């Protein structure tokens, strides 16, 4: 396949780039040496700006996909500090869930994938 855009790396940023390019009519190929779903032990905490960015590329998050976040609290034996999320929605979800959503949206838009070092 000939492509207008080649994205190397299928992490969240690479997939979001591929989705945006495909949504604007470009032929897109994504290549990654790993195979999906690509995991990362820390998972994802998505603040309102990230949730809105996902919405803008056609991905909607709800409580069936992750845990809504109302704020953050950090504490140790002596101190504690917290901050609410005052505007918008935030979510905590597994990295694999986010990756699957991004891959599915990209595939809907016709993005071609080359996983595991397959030939371009």
C-alpha cells in the first residue's frame, strides 16, 4: 500500500496522529515492532484535556471503560494534599483498554497496521 503518512510507533501519540491524519483524508500506515495490545504497567490517568482530545478524534470514554476520577490525593506518614478536578471529566483506565480504543478507531478510518516488524 502506498501511504501519505507513515507513523512509526503505535503508542497513544502515534495512534492519535494516525487517526487525525486519516480523518483528514490521508492514507496512513502505522508500524510498530510490538504487537497489540501494547501494555505499560502504569496504566493511564487521563485529565479533562486528554478526554477532550480523545473526543475530538472520535473516542468517547465512560465509566464502563475506566474509573472516573474526581481528584487526586497524595499522602505519606506526615502529610496529605489533595486537589479536585473542577472542570470536565477525567478517567483512570488500563493502558491496554486505551490502546484497543485507539487501534479500533484508527482501523475504522482505514489506517493500515504493520505489527511485529512486518515488511512495509
